[in-house]
């Protein structure tokens, strides 16, 4: 789909929706009163990944707030490494599955999942459990392994990253859900929502050799941003990230943060991790570029303990 | 029309072996389970022999089976198991289909004894002196493997890529494009020459290659001279119609002298099928003088021009698909390089051999460059060597960390290698095999030259042999710990500097065992609380 078509289509969808809303909300999800009081961010602790997501998305106003009937949803988990789920190098597969289910419940036409992995992609998809769980929920697992899938786009406000090759699905999707796993990262300190988007671009080496932190912030400032961010902090890799060496690097934090703002999500997740968000350069840079806010007190946060 | 039972059996078996062997090389999606490779390839003569020479165990018994089969029945290996031989049967069959009935005939010819036994002799002598080079060049199984890898697989992958891109437009992702790694032109030389030679020889002269060039053919031919079952002509029954001679793709039936050169016979049983009088037999002893009732059955089926056209179309289609697929892959646009190109070359003392290959010596001595591991490797890190092992080692696989890196949990190459050049490893053992050591060149590192954080190497390191340590201000820079480094090349592959990497792996002449990465207990700041720090 061309960018213009995309704008036209989203604009059309928006008009349609407002029309429906003005009619008094015929759809049960639209009629839900929680919609008005929907949180900017939901933080959950103490449950299993799927249960925490059920609670968090309800607090955010339900998946219907983000996914409309007939839409094409792209979910971008972290599937970077050929390691099993308990090593917490990849997003928890159970969480990804639950998100796919919520998308279909909200009427999504298609739910597609991919990552441009670091280790051999077929092995990552399999070992992470994500391929199996997504298929079980009826979603499609899409490869991100060939340059042919990636289209060059301009990054208008980028300081170091002026252009990038972005996976066509990321550009075509009606809804993008960014589902990172919170974990240690030896050079950027933490990898969360913004850093997870490195997996939708082709040439990561360019980022590494041209000021990694600035490039992460630059891409976060790209006009097409995730509509929803779900930070998986169920199992958290506290050191040796992003790949980890063994299970001893992982703690069972049982937490989750859901937000519409990547900067806010990364800020809250960093705090959960015990790291000062201001010490992470790309978070600061992204806030300065106006991508989002680090000021959590300005947000309506729903804190849920299970 | 009745076809001889033995001929049918031979055709069915040979096609079965040809197809399953080819699939091992063409399985670009890597669906075939690792454990099948050994079973399927166990009867390949040279690989099995080499494996036996390493393991000295009867688990590599395949070559013995082939020897026994040869002593009993002649060159069964050549007719039903050897993929290069069967490929030539297919070409010969196709080329005969294209010709008029008369031109379809084979004729008896003299054996090229000097040539075939010289090649065999030199190959064996070289082997005794410890050089497997000629074996690498001439082993028919390995040559077939290379033909599959370097010629047919790109066509198959190209077709896949075209189909994948068509389906992708409809949001169907069951097929996915697969990259065709660029290989040095020189690597195509040997398999290309063998391909042309075998195609030409088989199209014109049947199994001439197998009886002049192939050392395995010559060797098994020697055994077949004394095999229990042999082809014999019953002089009383024979009418000298020469149908058997015309059908013999080994040109080994001499009707003038009523003899069959069993050393060149590849036991295809076509002659049995051709004879209308039962005058040629495949028996243990000389046939009794009694003459069989002549069976008046028509001879070989007439060829149809149509078959050839279909294959021509398929070939054209394949070529087009390959070119289109290749174009799609190579259309990649160049990206901006680093602001300051690195100037310090990677000084690799030794190339890196696959895990479980013991040493460069062991590896190069046992590998016949069949390229199966190159196809099986899910990370594309195994690539045919150019001159890394010297001229004699061209085409033998080398760990190419610019192409990929060795997946930490993967032991596939060790599972599939049929020659014992790469020995089987348990995954836990493989994680400790030190194939090489990472060398960090600080002066080339982005952190040093640009004073920005990078850490791609440490990110990818599975053991944290490469880790980041404080440098200036907020910067961290890589540091390496040799004793836990396994030389997997993840750091080198991930390193973004160009043209030379700031971290690279120097191979080890002899592989050793690395220490296990440290695992210490961890404290969780939030594990016991249920609170939110915001």
C-alpha cells in the first residue's frame, strides 16, 4: 500500500468511527463507559503474562480502542535469539498469543507477527515458542529475513538516521503493537520499546556505527509509530543482555506495562528494572525530540496488583 | 511390454536413492531431520570409507556393505546408489529419447584401462601419502553434491523466491525468500567441469565417465571381475543380433568374442531386458547348455519427442526463475559506510573450521567438499573456501563470519557430515568447542573512533567472552576473555565497521575445550516487592 492510500484509509476509518460514536456507540466495545476514563498507561504486577495483559488492556479501554473491525494488525515482539522462553531474551510467547487473541476479538482481519532476528531466524521463531503460539491463536508468522521485504523510507526528523529500510508490513499495517521484553543491554543499558523497533529495519549495523542511541531516538521519531506498547517484564534478564548466558541472568519480576507512548513505557520499565531512565541516553533524546514524555506524573496511570 | 524384473528393480531403487540424496542438498528450508542424513548417506562409498578411517568403528559400515555387494553382484553401487552415476543414466536416457532409433544404439568399445587404472592408482597412492585432494576432486558422491549445491539449488531457490514474492503480494507467507550466498567464481570450476563432462559423456557414450575417470568405478570394477553373479553370454542361444550390445551403456558387451567385460559393467540389467532369446544371463555359474524358449518380445520403448520439450521448458523456466530470483536478491541498495573506513586489516593466522572438526589437518584430510554441511547450516556461516586452506582445500567449507555466525545451540553440520571430517557433537559439548579466539582491534572500534556507544559484538556473544567495560564518560568498550570464547564469530559478524572489522576471530589450528561461562546468583530489586516505583 502506498503511503497516500494509507493516510486516506486511516482517515476514512477515523471518519467512520466518529460517525458510529456520534450515533451513540452501536458496538458494545464502543459503548463501554470505561472508554472515557481509559488510562494512558497500565502497570500490572503479580500475574501470569496473559492474565496481566487482560487486566491491563481492560484498564486501557479494551483492545477495541486500538483495533477496529477488519483491520490489519502487526505485532512486533522481540524474537531476536535462538533461546527458550525461560531465558527471557525474547518476548514471552504466552503474552504474544494473548495479544493476538485480543486483536481478533476486537475484529482484526489479520494479525501478523515478525522480527528481523539476530540469530538464525527459523530457529529463533521456533525456539522462542512464538511461532507456535501465534499460529495457535490464528495469527500469521511472517519472515523478516530478506532485504526484499524492506522498503526505504525517509526519517524526516532524524539527526543521524536520515533514512531506513523498513519492513513493508510495518508500513502497511493499520495497527502496530510493539511488544518488547524488558532486559539488560550492555551498551545502551536497557532494551525496551524503542530499541525493539530495531527489528523492523534491515540494516542495524548502520545504527551501531552511527551513534546507536541517536539512531534509536531518530527511528522512534519516525512518523509511523506503534499504536500500542506492551512491555513484557514477566521474566527479566538483569545482566548479560540482550542475549544472556543462562537462566541465572533472569528474575521472575511478573510485571507488565502497557502504554500508547513509547517514551513513557520505556521510562516506567526502566524504573521497574531499577535504572534511572534519565541515565539512558536514547530515552532522553526521544523526549527532547518530542516523541513522548518521561514525566510519568503527567499521565493517568492505572496501577494493578494481582 | 514386459521389462525385466531386475531392470525394474534397479530403476526403482536408483531413482529412490537419487531423489532422497538430492533432497538432502536441495532442502533449503531445512525440513529433513538431522538424523536422516546418516541413514540416507550410509552407503556412499568414499564418505563411509573416510569416516571409518577416523572412527575405526563399524558404525561407518556402509563401505563394507558396498564391498560385499560388489563381490556378490558387481557394481550395484554404480547403478543404484551413486547419485552421479544415476544422474548420467537420466541424461543418457533423455538423450536417447531425442534420437532416431538407429542412433540410439551403443556400441562395444575397448576399455580405457591405462587411463582408469592410472587415475585409480594415483588417487590411492595420494591417499596413502595422506592427501585426499584427488579423492575430493573425483569422488562421485561429492561431485554430485557440489553440482546440486552450486547449480541446481540456486535454480530451486530462485523458483521459490519468485513464487514467494508472488504469494507475498497476497499476504501469504508460507513460502519465504531465501538468499543465495555469493560464491567465488573459482568454486564453480570443478563442479562445473564435472557437470559438463558427465553430461556430455553420458549423453553420447553412456557410462564412459564411470569407466574412464571415476576412481570408485575403477575400483569396484576390479572387484566385479570376480563377483559371484556375473553377466555371461550363452553362445548356443545367442543369435548375434547385437541388441544387448546396442543397449549397453557401458559398451562392455563384445559380441564378436561373446564376452562381457564385467569390470566395466554397471549392472543396469538393460541387456537382460534387450535379449529376446534369453541368451545373456546374470548367474552364479556358467549357464547350462540347454537353451531357453525364445521369448519374442519387442525391445526398448520408442521415445517421444514430447518428453524432451517438456524438460527443455522446465530448464528454461528454471533459468529464468533463477535469474529473476538472483536479481531480487542482488537489487540491495548500498548503504552509507562508516564515516571513517577502518584501515587495520584482520590478521587471521588460521581459518576457522566447523565445530567438531578436531583440527585443520583432520578436517582438510577428511573432507571431500561434498558441500552438504554448507546446505544444512541454518546460519549460512559455512561457505566454500577459496584459498583459506590452500589450493588443495578449495571448496572445503570454512566458517565465514562475514556471511554469518555459528548458532550457539546448533550442531547440524556435525550431524550431517558423512565423512567424519566434522564429528558428531552433543549440543552441550559443542557449546564448549573452541574453534577460534576473538581478537579486538581497539583502533578500529566505533567507540574509539567515533566516541559513541555500539556494543554489537557483546550483544551477540553467547558466552560473554566479549563484554563491555567502562571507557570514557558514559561510554563502554568491548573486552575479550579468551578462556570462555568459543570463536563462534557472532562478534565479528555483528561488528559494523568497514571494510575491516574491529573484532574478528582467529581460527585455531587444533580445536580445544573452552571454560564454561560463569553463572552467579542474582539479586532482584523488585522480586519481593509488589510495588510500582512510579
